[in-house]
C-alpha cells in the first residue's frame, strides 16, 4: 500500500493508504475526501482538480492534452494542477501530497 496525503479545503491533512493502480479520485472517494468527480473519471469534467505539491509534481507522468483542456476550464489552476482521475497510484509515489483547491467548477450542472 502507498501513502497518499490529501490537504483538504479546510487545511486538514489526511493521510490514507492506497492500492497500486487506483486513481487518486478512487482513493479520495474510498476515504471520504470531499472530491466530487462528477464524470466518474471519464475525463469529461474538472471536479477532481488537485494541486500536486512541488516535490511530487515532476515524479508524475505528464498530463495528456485532454487533461490540460479540462484544467483550462476550472478555477485556481496552478502549474502543478492535475486531475485526480488521471493520476494512478504507484509504489514510487509513496508520500504523494496533493491539495484540494478552494473551489471547483462543475459544468455538468
């Protein structure tokens, strides 16, 4: 199991364990993290937007163009923003830390 740290909107730090090859969106939902994931991971929204901490960002595979397009449609995007549905947990990501932005945008509503 790999440790993942979520910094919730209220600043609370929540450490959870995640199985390899699960997405951060799945991990968040399994651990009652306040992350919507309106499209259920189909890359059709940006409600699972997370900001990856600087020390971990370079260790992730680069975002595909479709993910970047979805990030262009949300609020609070930073240079280390990613969609949680597109980040798969791997053993070498033990300790991965991500923050939830203060707000998200659900264009499906």
